[in-house]
């Protein structure tokens, strides 16, 4: 399961949810952010970021941030040209669907 999916499915406090929303919104811009700047932007404390990272199984926020940015890079690189709105038809073969 992708980290972003785990972030959306995990139980978080309202303050933690605010930080999660901010992180998911910023995506690759998170590379320039620090715990202090994120806490300031979300009106929370830096310790909340560490708590979030630990809830998701990371040693600290820096480990979480590296994994998150790696996942964002992977998804942007490999699934950038995917169009989920391209329709499939009932008569399409498996190969046709795979090609679309």
C-alpha cells in the first residue's frame, strides 16, 4: 500500500489531519519545508509531525519525508501520462485495455 493511501486511511487527531492535508497538498514542494515551517503553516507544533511519522512506522519526520518524496517522485514519473477518464468498451480485449 502506498504511503499516501495509508495517510488517508489511518486514524489521526484533528490537528494531525490538518498536517496530513497540508502534506498531501504540497507534494514535492515538501522538500523545501522543515518541521517548523509546516507546523507554523498548519498552526500546530513540530512534535505533531514526529507523532505522525511514528504512527506511520517511521523513526522520525525526516525518514517519513524522504519516503514520501520518493513515493511522489515514483508516482509522478511512472503514472504521469495515465488518463483514468479514457473509456473502455465492453468489446475491448485484454490487450486493448492494457494498451489504453
